[in-house]
C-alpha cells in the first residue's frame, strides 16, 4: 500500500510517501524464472507508477512502470496489479516510483536468486548484507 507517513529525520518532522509504511520499501526476494504478482494500492494523494529497474519486460511492457510511456499512472484511491516473469536475471536490483519526486522515498531492493537447483557463477559468499542508497 502506497501511503503518507509522518517521520522524523535529522530533528525535523516530515510527511513522506511510503510503501506498507516502510522507508525504504520492502525487499522482494525472488528467483530467476518466478512470476511476480504485485498489487499496488495507491492511498497517497499523488499519481504513482512502479519501475522494476533492470528487469527485462520482454512480453509485458505495460508492467515496466514509466509514467505515461508504458503505463498510465495509478491514481489516488486506485489499484493496479503488476504481473511479469523474471527472465534471465540474477543479482540485486531495485524497484522505485517512476513518478516525479516520489522516487526519492518510494523504492526498495529486488533480490533475484538463481533458479532452484542452479548455482551462482561464482563461489557463494560467506555473508550477505543489503545496502540500499536513496536520493
């Protein structure tokens, strides 16, 4: 759910747009070959779209997210369901709002692991940790 939330950062209180009340938004852990079905409910007062950065939209260009390019924005009070398959991608990517300044607070990690039974093309690390940088 995309919604406004009051947060305090650097001794100032601000209203920001979040996803599921989180800043940064939730991390998506998926596997290469998975089909993602993500329902976005826009409870903010701004139009929004979500872009899946680095994901190839081979047969689902309408799920790519650039506002007014491949998709009309999700209007306040409306919902939209993104449905697409992860094909030939592995690694840590990210998703973000593709609507004006909302990309500054509406974003999160997209971790794509190999298909079950497949391995990474390198030795598996001893430890993994996620770093998400924002604007």
